[in-house]
């Protein structure tokens, strides 16, 4: 017997491709590789266009973030934007810096 038959999906197949971990977060986590132009979808989120290729496990901006603005994940500050980051953009080491080690 196949996996799907033994463990049926309640409500149909999973369509979420991002996860917002905490309500305070201004970034979400990609649940799979995301491609430019597709829509980032998660609980309470839809209509967010992906601007860049984003690898699974990496962050995507949920809104525009100003240079110097805190990046919030897990409901906690994890970094600071090193430059302006657009909604739907990949958030990673190329556009953020550690708050602790900020110059």
C-alpha cells in the first residue's frame, strides 16, 4: 500500500512553499527552491511575487525593508539589512549583516 493511501493528506496536497515561523517575522523561510515570478504562499500569505531564485531553507522578505532595519525571524532579531531589500527578495549574506558585528 502506498504512502498516500496509508497517510491521506487532509484538505488536499500541500500548496504552501514558504513558512512564517512567528507573527512578528518580516521574513519567511522557503520550504523548497523558489523561482523568480512564482507566488510565495503560506498560512496567511498569498500574492507575494518571488523576485530572485531562493534556495530551500533561505529567507524571503515579506515586505520592503530599509537599510539598517532589523531582520526578524523566530520573532527575534537575527540580523540587520545592509541595504534596502524589496518585498519578495532573497534575504541572505549578500544583503544583511550581523547586528553584533555591524560596522
